[in-house]
C-alpha cells in the first residue's frame, strides 16, 4: 500500500517549528509558528479579583503565611469535635457554678440567661464575620487591620500589637489565677487546719503540681489537654446532677463560702460572666485549617456557625435550670457530708481542669532576643506559670478587688471589643469593593497606571447594585452592633466602674470617720460617734468630707 503523503498544512507546521527552532538569527523568523500572545495593556496582570486585601503580599502568600501561623500557634488545626469542645468549655465554669447563689428571682434569672446567651452567640458571629471580611486568623491581626492598615504605620502597628498581647495575656492569666484560687476555696473546708504551714498554700502547691504536666503540652491539640477539657465537662455534668438532686430534696447550699469574689459577682453580672468567651477567631481559623483547599465547600460538620450555635444551645440547656435552683445557707434539710463533698469536689475539678487550656493560649512574654538565643528553656512559659500561682495566693483584700477587675475585663473582651471593631471597620472605613479590582499598579505594564477596569461603566453599575443589595443587611447588623456597644457594653462597664468607685469611696469615708460607719440607704450614711453612742450624724455621699446634715437623738 502506497504511503499517504502528508497534508500541506501538517507539512508546513512541522517545517515551521523546525525552522523556527533552528533559526540562526537572533530575532523573529518569518517561518516560525504563530502563537497568540495576550496584550499586556488589554489584560493587565493586576486585574485579580482578590478584593479583600491591598497589602504587599498577594492572596496566595497571605494564605500560606496565615496557615503557618495557625500550625505554629497554641491552637493548631483541630477537628470539629475539638473545636466544639473548646467552644463549649468556657460556658461551664465559674459563672455557672455561681448561678444558684446569684440572688436573682426566677423570672429575672431566666430572662438574663436567655439574653446573654443570645448576646454571646451574636458576638461570636461578629468575630466570624470580621475574620472572613478582613481574612485574618487571630485577634491581633484583625485589630491591626482595623486601626493600622497600609504603609507608613509601622510604629502604630507595633504599639497596637503589644497592647493586644498585653490585654489578652493579662485577662487569661488573671482568669486562670481566679479559677485556681476558687478551686482551693472549695476544698479548704474539707482539709484540716492544724498544720504549721497554711492549708491554702499547701493546697495551692498540690494543685500546681498536678497542673504542671498539663501545662507542659505544646498546644490545645495535645491529648492531655483534650482529655482534661473533656474531664472538666464531665465534672460539671456530675456537679449539675448533684445540684439538681439537692434542689429536689430542698437542701441546696452555696457551692463554697468563698471570700475571694468581690461584690460585682452577684445578680446579673454573674450571669453575664457565664457567657463570656474567648478563642473564637483562633478556633475558626483552626477549623478552617482542616478543610482541604480542593474542596469548594466544607462539610456540614465543619461549619463554624453550626458548631457555635450548638455550643450555645448546650450551654443554655445545662445552665438555664440553675436559675430555678436558689441556694440557701439554711435549707429546710441539711445535706449529708458525702453529698456536700461530692458537689464541692466536682465543682472545683470543673474549674481546675480548664486552667491548662487557658494558660496554653496566653501570649508569650517579651523575652529579650539575646536570652532566647542562649537557651531553649521555655522561660516565658515558666514565668506565666509562676505568676499564675503567685496571684492565686494573694491576700483576700487584693483578690476581692482583682476578681471585680477580671469580671470587667472579661465583659469588655466579650461584648465591647467585637462591637467596636465592627463599627470601626464598617462605618469609618471605605467598604471593600465586590467586583471592581483595587487600585493597584500594573507591574507588567510599561507604565504604572491603575487598572482600566476600575473605570469600566458596566462594572461600576454592577458594583453599585451589589453594594445597595448589601446595604439593607449591613444596616440591620449595624443596629444590633450599636445596641451591643452602647446600652449593653457601655452601660454595663459604666455601672460596674461606678459601683466599684462608690464602694471605694464608702470604705475611704469609713476610715476617715471617728467611729464605725453604717449604711442606711442610697441617700445618706449614718456615723455613730464614739463620744455620743446614741447620736447619729447624717451626711451626703457626694461630698469629699460630708458636712453635718442633721442629728438624731
């Protein structure tokens, strides 16, 4: 069979490739193959549709950088079950243990629990939206992106970074010290006080010895920390069951007659502390770090919104009944010693076993670089451990004031900070474009000019339409955030600070007076003088040294 000759087109194509490849001319060959080269001016390289960032790094480098931060942090990529665990654990702590003795009426307690549970879920969703909006993996990066974004703000970024780390470290160390202190307070009534050394110090050192191996873990993904957190939840479940049984038998007593807590830990502030949370943004980043990049949409079980809603629902289910369990120092039936011991031990265990996870997520102390180069010893971790133990054994007069400060810090970090960041980003900064690319110069073009697509009339119309569609939903969120920021956050912090200042002034007046000071109502104070025991002086609280308003025989 005769060979079929090649077609003219194939012959010319092969000859053209050969001649173009072996051309001795250092230029274009007229017989070379023709290829389509896009015009750089018509399709600039800067026309990327990553509209949420205008930093020096591109989107891919940012995602790699944030993934490295997540893997090297104390909250690495976690499974859905672990994320749910760490979302639930903060709710089942000191605030929940204090609910039976908060002194609220049943109706008020139920409404307060539902209200602050809804506010906690709302603030978590705000953090979730902020993290998605600015594409940052932790609180520090979100704050920097909000108040110091762009070039030429390196000094402000450094100051804000240090302030955020200091605030987070201070809050978590103080909360861990308070939990350790209250755990010791729960156990002290069952320990003999006949030793030479104070029982509080011995008990604190024993608990610190158990805490050391748990705190030695590297991250929240460590098996020992995960087991300790699950044991904390199980301890709370046992405590809750025993509390319900004691309430049914009308022999419920306070969990501990602790003098550690200040006067803010009564009523609605105690309910607000129940739903104070942390770790929201790092947990969202850790859950997102487990999703494969090739999967366009994560599975339902990997939805952070679903896990957050489930954790809040479970927390309400196991804390709302406590509003119906009022504790009394003199119940109709006296509880047995075994029942009191069981309730106290499991209540203390639920607090103590949560301390390692709190300390592990505390930012490292700023150790000088020369010291870090000399040794690999975890000096920052040891210092945080020693500081926490030291704070837990301070005198009662200091811890009472410190506990009120902790309550205010936890309230601000949960209800005020996310609302403030949301308002700042969406009301004092230009909204990020949806379809129009950012005004970045085209590096591949001969002239550094902004992208021509920003002046495209069709894109501008589409951008305007999408922004108007987003405006309604944004206004609804803004109304809710403003309510959270001013009436709830600002009002709560203002009331707490005013309450503390009033108590401080009252104590100062008591020290300045000649005799003991006895409060009669909110308008006046009574001072019984030493010379005339039957006389009473009435004076106004608003004066530095109150003048005599009247005298009663």
